[in-house]
């Protein structure tokens, strides 16, 4: 079951599947306007949640807590 974005918590780890790709990340910061700064658990790269969803939600969309 997919989580809603308002359920994301700073410091928690999540897995996002969308358009055939899977991302595992920790929420580093929650900014105004529901902007989420994430850190990839494997590469340690920082990015925004909006970057992962720029092409919309695919049929395989799933967001779950690890």
C-alpha cells in the first residue's frame, strides 16, 4: 500500500517504485511547500522527491517505509 507524502518523516527510510525504477532513500529535510530533500541509501546522492516524480506516477507506483 502506497504512503501519502504527508506521512513522510525526517530521518525515516523509504522505498519508491515508479516507472520500473526503484529508489531507496532517507528523508533528510522537509521544506516549505512539501519539498523533500532525500539522500539515496546506496549512492548517498542528495536529490528532491519532485525529481523522482517529474514524469508523474506510473502504473507500478508504490511508496513504502523500510
